[in-house]
C-alpha cells in the first residue's frame, strides 16, 4: 500500500468520524426534551395545586417573593398545565418537608423555612415530590440559616443569594421540571440569559427570577 | 483511474477507522455519570407504589468539606427525626466513580429504601443532587 493511499484512507476516515460526531453529539437549543427533564412524572392534566406556608415561614417580602416565584409558572401556562394557588392555610403545621405524601389530600403542597445544613453546605432550597401514578404533593424548604439572602425585587446587591430566583427555581421543580438543564448547555451561560432551571443560582444576580424561553418550551412540552 | 474493485479495500479501511474514531469521540463526550449508572429510582425496593423524590439547589460559591458518606449520615439523622417510617439499618455505596457517588440506605430486611446521588465539583466539593426514597 502506498503512502498516498494510506493518507487518503486516514483523511476520509477522519472526515467521516468528525462529521458523524458533530451530528450525534450536538445539543441544539431546543433539545430540552420532556423525557430528559420531567423524569419523575407529571401532575394530572389541568390540576389546581394548593399550597400554604408552614409554621415558622417568615412574613413580608419572603412571602411576596415566594408568590412571585410560583407566578412565573402560572404565567407560563398553556393548555393542560397545572395552576398553583396560595390558598391553603398559613402559619399552621402542614407536617414535615421530608414527608410530602403527608400534606393534606392530593394536589397540595407546603413551604417550609428550615435549617438545610443536613443537605449540605451552600444549599439554598430543596423540593420534594410525592410520586405514584402521577405527582400527588410537593414540599419546598428554604434555608433559614443563610445570612446573605436578598429578598427584594431590585438589583441583588453584593454577593447575596437571591430569594426570588430560588423560589422560581424550586417551584419549577414542584411543577415537575425535575432534571436541571446541564451547566454545559447553551441555555446556562453566566449572564442575564441564564435559564431558571440551570443547576446553580449565582450569588449576586437576579437573572433566574423569570422563566426563560428554554424553561418555557420544556414546560409547555410536558403538559 | 482506479477501478471500483481496487478502491473497495480503501473504503473498507476508511470505514473501520472512522467507526473506531467515532466510538472514541462518543465515549469521551458522555456525561460525568457515565453510561452504566442506573436510574437511582430503579434501585428502590419499596413495598408501596409511591416514592419521594428530592431535588437540591445550591449556590455557586460555598464549599463542602464533608464526604458523601458523612453527608448521607447527616441526611439520615434528619429524616429519622422527620419521618417515623424511615428506619435505616445500613448504608452502602451503590455506585462509585471519580466524581459521582450513589449511596443507598437499606432497612432491616436489606431492602433499599433510599438512594442519595452525589456529584463532586472540582472547586466546591461533594454535593447532593437528588434523592429518591420509599414513601
């Protein structure tokens, strides 16, 4: 076999491999499929989910921003998606965050204000779903020990953790958007276009308060 | 000009090399969890048909010094206090890779009742990503 032939074989092989890999590994911006992100089920179609605030949840702006977070998903609703209402009782014992199946009746949830060190350092919030043939209940808990929460609606000053962004993100999990959009995905840049359902919430930003197009098209695809 | 018969070995050799290169590229582009990490929910051995799924959200700066095992024990202590039905009898590392760990708790009957999934960030340490457990 001549060197020229060997070179020709190698060149053709390299071109075929590179072309195939580019096609097979590409992640188009619209590739946030329901199957990849709603991995723990969905709520029943057109369901109304009621939630309340457990004993100890702080008042004032904390409640306003939690409400604003869930409204992001209500506002993104198209046909078949759940509607979340803040209509259960507040400041009562709804049970424990670790026991979402114990919230009163189906299609209910509760918000908790807890020390989340048991979930690791740097934890902002955690969402739980009670899952069977569908999603039945949810709980969300926010870290009560964090000293750098920002619960306002303006620019997040310094390096604070943005409570509104965290609330929107956790309510995204509560509606069934379970798997994060990968940090390496084009929807998760470190700038103002970062999608709400990207993994981490960057301190000192407010960019994840409102749902982004990639959040919405995935959510709309699930219901 | 070469005949079709003369060119055939060239195409076969090119195809073999291309396939090998493609397999290497695809293997290298696989996620950190690797291809053989089962869905944590598939490990559960619940007696009922409901389970609890937990998703944890972190900030982007706080470092974690604890190991997955230490974090799992901390979580188990909190859950034992929150839910009487949760009575773990043992902890097992079910999946271990360089930056990924699945830790399970079993009950007295050696049935898996919870699976905690951790991922290690090079700068921030081990972080729990999700948990599935029997309700």
